C-alpha cells in the first residue's frame, strides 16, 4: 500500500478521533450489552439525542475492559516505541488487578492470574493453555488493537506482526488473533482515508480480503480443523460486501449473517460493516453526523454492544477525526482526557522512532 503523506494536524485529529471513537463506543454501548436481540431503535435515538443536548445531565458512563486494555496497548507502544511483550503483559495484569470489575471476558482473567503466579516467566504460555489448548477466539484481540493500527499505519508488515503479537498474549486461536489483525488493518485504512472523501466500501473490503488472504490458510483441511463456522475472515468479508450492496437490510439479517457475539469472527467483521454501512443515511437514525451514526447503528444490533461499537467507533474516528465528534457526548464518558493524551503520545512515538 502506498501511504500518502498526511499533514501533522490532520494526523493528530485522526489519532485522537480513533482513540476517542474506541472509548465512546465502549462507554455508550456498555449499558446495552447482551440485550437479547436488537436494541429498540426509538430508545436509542432518544438516548443519543439526550447525550447531544448541552443541558442534559447524567452520571458519567464508565468504560469497560475494552478501554482498560486499549489504554495498556497504547501506553506500552508509546513508551517503548515498539512492541514489548513483558511490559504490555504487565500493564494488562496491573490494570486488571487494580480494577477487576470492568467486565473482562471470563477466561482471559486466568491468563492474568497465571502471569502473576509465574512472575511473568513465560508471557506467551498461559494464552496457549486457554480452552484446553485451543486458545481464545474471543474478541478481546480486536477490542484493544486500535493503537496498533495507528502506531503502524505506515508499515503494513509491521502492523500485521505487531497485531499478531499483541493478540497472542491472550488469544492464540487463529480466529482470535487474526480478528485483531483484521481490525488493525481496517484502522490503518481509515487513517489513510481522506476525511472528506466518500468511502469506497467495495474497495475497502477488497483491500482487507486481499490482505487476509495472505494470512489465512489456503488448505481446506486446515480451514476445516476448527469446529467453528465460519472458518475465515475472507468468507465474512465477502458476505459483508453482499450486504452492503443490498437495499433495506434489517438488523436481524445483519446479526444472522455476520453475528453480534463475543467471538472475534462474529463481531469484528460486524464492526467493520457498521462503519461502512453507516457512511450512508440509515432510516431509523436521525442525524447528519456520520460518527454518531456509526456508533448508534453498531449499538442497535444488540449483543456485544460495547465491543462492537468500540471497534466501529475506532474506525469512524480514525477516518473522520476528533473534530467530527459532538463535544456534548464527550462530557458523558469517563476517560476522555486519557484517550486524547494517549493519542498524542502515540503520534509522538510515530514521529520520533527510537534511534
Ligand atoms: N471456544 C469456545 N468459546 C470461546 C473460545 C473457544 N476457543 N474462545 C473464546 N470463547 P475471553 P476476551 C468465548 O475470556 O476475548 C467482554 O465482555 C468464551 O465464552 O478470552 O478478552 C468484553 O467487553 C469466553 O468467555 O475474553 C468483550 O466483549 C468469551 O469467548 C469480551 O468480553 C470471551 O473470551 C472479550 O473477551
Ligand atoms: Mg464486550
């Protein structure tokens, strides 16, 4: 990919947008997590309208494990100027033991405990032991990966390598860490996308399909070695392209085709779809603000709302920049200043690589 030269101010706006988008999707989506079936559209419309109203007051919406872990990824990359497995693992564990009630996945906390018990002797081992040696295929790999997409936006090989390592610290199932790579690649595409231009959704998907085809097994036997269906992100991305071409796709169909649960394969393509679908008006979402539309739409699908909205929000923010976010909405979320500082620190690290 030929990476365009992006003006520093534009890039700073995109980095902030991405970190804020990830945070806002998490904070705003978490009250709706695990609603069975799609979330009531009128309730959601009012919820967002109120958030945008400058006079509306409500308790600050707390972020969850998605942001707790994203924070660690960003801070570790910014401080070391590169991936450092021990430092990142230590940050994940420290965050968790300080605030265990942020809604972590059930299995991933076992990795943190094993790190602590073994004094980080082998940071890779506990993840390999998850799910009887299968490894986790949860979407924890994608929910925290946005900083990698930012940090490596100029270098696709480094991005893939880094996202794989960040993922494998806790998620060694192929569909787990590959999901993280896919989300990081999508963030990269959004960073290099002109903020003002209309997104070519077909090209966006084609680009991701091509990059995933270099990673995913070609051999049918290997693809079939997992019990789980579907077996590759390429398949999901192609289904997504078909959905994007169709008129009047309702939420049930999206959930049926792409999914909305905690598994990477059933949520990371869904988040990318939300970002792409919401580039165009959506009948039940009354707003001209594309950033808001992406997050509101992602939440409307129900299921793992915080994580899907967080990943979709990261993409919208990386594309449109922080300027596109309604300032009143920001006031209702915990961690806004932190997200902005981390975005700035990441950009500094990108601009001044270690000697
Ligand atoms: N086989 C069966 N189920 C699995 C497998 C597998 N190989 N891998 C994961 N699961 P976990 P995460 C299911 O604990 O990915 C929070 O709500 C299993 O039900 O590794 O970091 C966040 O907001 C397991 O409990 O953690 C995210 O939405 C679940 O996937 C999500 O959890 C999560 O896997 C992230 O969780
Ligand atoms: Mg979640």
